[in-house]
C-alpha cells in the first residue's frame, strides 16, 4: 500500500527544477506539521519547533531556531500566529520567508495574513498556502494544489523552489485578502453542505449550495477589498469541492454531526472548539466584521449551529428567499 | 420509503403561488419525460408524445397535439430537436412556450437553444432548464435547481407558474448562450473527474480539476459570445458539482469505466453512443467549433477517450503545463 502510494507520488510531482537546499523552521508538528515534513524532508534541512500544550514547555528556543532560516512555516492554527511572529520578528534574516497554511481566524478576528503583514511590516516577506491539500491525502502521496497568496513575485518563485520535487502544485495569487477570506469561509460553508447531505436534501442540493456559497463568498471577498474571482480559485472553489466531498473531511463531518444533535445537547458549543469554520463565524459576529444581514448563507450556518434541530426545515426559508430574490431581481431589470 | 420522500418533497417546494392550469405537451417519455411527469402531474393537463425507436411509429399525431398547448417540453436528447421543432412550428399558438432540458448537441453541432431559436425565429418563446436536477433524485422527491435560460422575462414568469407547487427551484438567466455551453461542457468534464477519481489521483485532485474545468468553461463561454460568470451558475458549477459527486451519476461512471478499458477495447467508440459529453466533444471537433489548442482540458478528455490507457499518467503533462503556465503568466506581469 505504502509502496503504491509512493509510486503515485513520484508520478505527480510538478516539473519545477531546483537544487536549492534550504534551512526551514516548521512551527508545529501536529497534522499540518507532519504534512510539511512529508513534502519537504530529504531535500531540505528541517527543524521543528513545538510547544507542549499541557505544560507550555517548548522543545527548542524559538528565537534562536528562527535566526538562520530561509523559511519559517506556520503549520499550526491561526490563534498563536501573532505571538510567534512577534517573537521571531527581530531574529529572522532579511531574506527569510514566512509561510502559513492556517485557515482560520485568531481570537481577535484577524486572518493569519493580516497578522503576518502587521508584524512583519510593509517589506515583510510572507505567503499563504491555500487550496485542496488535505493532510491525510498529502501524507498518502496524493498531490496537493494551492494558491500561494503573496504580493511579491520573488516570494512566489522562492517558495516554488522550496517545494520543487514535492507533490504540491502551486500557483501565484496576488490577492492575499481574497485567498485569506476564501479559505476561512470555505470552512464555514462546508459544514453546511455536510448538514444538508445528512439531512437528506439530496445530491442536487449539494450543487446548489456550492453555487450559492461561492456566490456569497465572492461578495464577501469584494466587501473586504479582495477580488470576486478569487472565490473561484483553488483557495475557494477548489478547497470547498474537495473538503465538501471527501469522506475523511473533518469539516464535512462537523456538519453531519449537527443534524443528530438532540435538544438540550451542547452541540453548538462543542462545535466551537473543534471547528475552525464555526470559530471564524463567531469571530465575524463578535467583531462585527461582516453585516450578516447581507449574507443569508452565513446566517443559516449561525442558525443551525445555535439551534441544531430540524436542520432540514431550516433550509426551506433560505431556499425560498434565494429564489424569490432571483425573481424580483430580474423583474426589476 | 415513498411516503417519506413524498413528505420531503412537500417540504422543499418553492413558495411561488399559482392557480394556473396549463395544457402541456411533453415530448418523450423516457427518464427525462418521467421527471417532468413527476414535477407537473396533478396540477396540469399533460399529454405525452413519444416515438417507438424500433419501428418509428408515434403514439399520437404530433402536430395536432401541439396545436392547443400552453407549453411544449422537449424532454428528449438534442438530436431530434430540429425535426420536432420544425414539425410543430406552424401549429403551436403564439403564446405557446417551448422548453428544453436537453444537455447535448445535435448531429450538426448545434445546441438545443440554437435549434429552437433558429426554428421559432426572433419572436419565438422558448427557455432552457439547466442545473442540478438528476432525474432519479427528482423522482425520489428531492428538490431540483436550475437556471431558466431565456431572454424574455415573461417566458420566465410563465414558466415559474408552470412549476409552481413542484420541488424545482428556478431562477432567470438571460445568457442563453452561456447556460447552453455550460451544461454541454459539464458533461464533457465530469467524465474526466470520474476518471481521475478511479485512477486514484485523490480528493485534492477533484477540487483542482473542478476549478480548472470551470476556468476553461468560462473562457469557452466567453469565446462563444456568452458571459464568463455563467460558468459559475447552477447550469455550470452547480450541475458539475452534483454530477461529479453523485454516486448514481451516469456521466461520472462513464469516466470511471474509461480507466478500466483494456488495450484494443473499443471503449472510446462505445462511449460515443452512451455519453452526451463525448458526443459533444466529437461535434466540437468535427465542426471546428472551438480551437482545442486553447483548451487543454478538452484536449485531455479527447486524449483519454481516444486512448484510454495509463489514464493516471495522462494527467501529468496537463498538470505540469497548467502550473508552468501559471508561473510564466505571473512572471510576465
């Protein structure tokens, strides 16, 4: 089995050539960190920094480890991004590139890109790797696909050299705001698709909900200053399709579980802990980042999470409103 | 089981109100015709016209049956659209609306919309119903979702009245060219996603291929005079997601079967008969409708159909070219 996957992985490696050997610090050695290890080990010098969640102890001194690195990869959730970026900021070299694969928001409602941009400053070299690259799949040797969100083309070129020889297909996207919101929102919408599936709405509804989610995502990205079309990139559409239809997807399962929440259960609360998407939606509400009145699909997720009962019935008013709007929109033309 | 589905279907019926009872002629009583029967019977007076495929005999005189109808629904493949439209053209009343749900091309490489537009003339009242509405799902009581492609808003309003009370959510799309090419192309791309799945490319590849297919679809629609964004409507994105991920999907299975084609088998030829998508691709080539040099994903489908061996390996040059292009595109910026 492993051998077969390994052959597959040799088959699906981008043509990018590079003999560069980089010094890389990977922050976090959980599921995401091990994916990075799988993609990079053997070609680069990898150092892993991690923190014991129970006693807070760290395996190596972070500042010292960051000092001589070509890359620092944030392979952990959004939450500790600011603290860690601030700690390493004065220690990393000018040419060092910070990469993040975190798809959530921190406790202040900031995207990882906003955090890195804020800490590293206008000349800061950083990029976001967002797209369909499910950890289990990558570790099994299947190719991953992502937009590298960065305004700097040399950061893109350098990052391609980093992943040369690895089964990860990267393309450049200068809309950092767009890719950031795309992956965050995809984790909000995927549980909704999972819930619809479990509630028995059928396969046609999956296609409709994907369409509606991406239309709303495009409007949200635009309202945040990004480009509408980024919703339809690998970071939005690509990741949404993969996550919504992968049998092993955690985010899909979150939605399926909601349907079986009994009255009185704390499913909604419990989900907050385990789902980046639901956490992001909470942050959106707490900090008033988006006007939920304008975004009915986000409201539907909120309603299902807050009151996970009669999930199928909750879709009905959303459907009616969606298609009533479409009718009146055209009547007004 | 039936009872439960029936309750589901009452739950998912658009709010549209109408007491209109229409006289409807349905052309064809196969899978598509029976879907229409399921959606419309009980509220309207339905007449079914059908032709015995073995001896060519027709159950009722077509011209006479079309004469007093409010709607004629073409619930059969693209192939006989021109012949049937020409036969009824002089007999239908001025207010009669022709609707088609056919998602292929005829033997002259024409879309059903082009055929209806050509035969009925500039004042012709017609609309195309395209979106996720898998026949088995609709007959099982699950809701369907579609764009009604028509330039005339009164055709849209009238068609909504026709389907009032049925679990079919319709919205208006004036880009008739766009929705026509969207559904045709989705039947070309879905077998490719099925083949990738069966060839073991993994879940990440599904998200990437959906993204790439829709990007190419948007460019093709634009090159044919439609609107790019129609690729991301229910007729494109919505139908593609549903069909590519539905376990019962015929088009998905076509692609999966290709992977197991042994050398010397006539799988490619055989597929022509059974797959609207492969037929459309053949028409595109025969009539030079698109420059395949500009559309690498269509070329990939062609190559896999023509030579269904080592399917997984065939994806590799496509992937390399896709991401090499992305790099050079950005370098040129």
